[in-house]
């Protein structure tokens, strides 16, 4: 690290320890690892949303918040045992070095010439570290969003060659799943129909992965566009003293098309202070 980075890290760590200290903040002193779990999750999600916004200032702010919470939790861990902040950092560095032998080894590892090969090697090393037992897919956090979980599990399967060679196969699978839904349609929802819809969503995530698209981020962006356009419909109807329930579908469709022609707006950023 350069001098500025070192000073910035030391300052952030100092703030963390001051807040936890006898003359610090009562709220911060009361926290435990368990109580901080929701805040870690929230900050991770907010960091992902910030990255999607493309606003570098916002991204830096949210990643800084996430870094602080990580350091704060490492301090909580150190306070209740023998594992220090240094232990956490050293373990992370050791793991990264072990899983990048093509970077840190004496000789570059044969066959690691691109990102896909490097990822495949990572997964193989990770499995060996666990004794070579269990599924290559591993365990996933129960609270992981389903789109993210689907993306990651497909990525791991792809690392060992279980994947379509190109996006064409993934696209064909989406069409196949759509046809299967059409074939299973009944007047009432059936378990088979529900299962086919799940398969279609999984196939859509797979196509997104092949196209290099983050399905979670793009679904959030689609939700934002839908909200903007529907609110445009509400606004236009309100100008005439009406609500959507008093308009025809054809009229709302026309206003929807109008909304699509309006300049796009960026996702609104909360003006509330960061959650503590």
C-alpha cells in the first residue's frame, strides 16, 4: 500500500476501535456478531446496487461502508476469542495464494491461459482443500437471492465442462422451456406448471450468464423501468382526474408506449442516512 492507503486504513480501524471503546458510541458497544449480520447483508446489497448505478462516487461510498462493517465484525470476533484482525486478513491472503498457483507458484500452471481455466482450477483446489468430498457445487447461503444462487451454481457446473458451448444452446433451452409451459397450461395452476416456470427462470439465468449479463442487476433495472412507466401512466391519467382502474387496457397500453419514449431516469438514491 502507498502512504495514503496505509493512513486511510489505519484511520478507519482507529474509528472502529474508538466506537467500540469505553468512551465510544453506546450503540456500537452493544453490538455482537449476530446483531451485525443484517447490516452486513444490507451493505453488500447496497454495494451491488451502487455498482449497477455506474456512479463512481456512490460506489466508493458504499464499498467503504461495506469495508468498515467487515472490519467492525473482525474486531467483534477478536474481542470474543483469540482470532484477530490480522488472523482474518492472513487467512484470506493464504487462501488466495493457494488458489492462484499460476500466479504465486514457482512456474506458471499449464493450461491456465484465460479466466475460465483459472476459475476451473480455483474450484478444483477448493474441493481438494475440503478433502475431495462433497459436491463440486458446494453449499450456498440460505439467504442468497435465487437469481444469484442460480447464476453461481451454473458457473460452478460450467467450470467442469457441464455447460452449453455457446449462448445458442442456452437460448434454445429457454425456447424449449417456454414450449413446455405452453404444453402444460391448465385452467388451474398445477405442480407441473409451477415446476416448468421454475425451469424457465433457471434457463433464463443461464442465458444471461452466457451473455455476460448479471440477472439480479438487470431484473432490478427492469423493475425500475416498469415502476417509472407505470407511474407515468398514473400521472397522465391523474391529469384527467382518473386512476388506472378507471381506464381501459388499450388506453394504458398507449400511455405505456408514450412512457417508453420518455428519457430514461437513473434509479432513485435514498436521502436517508445509512442504516446503523
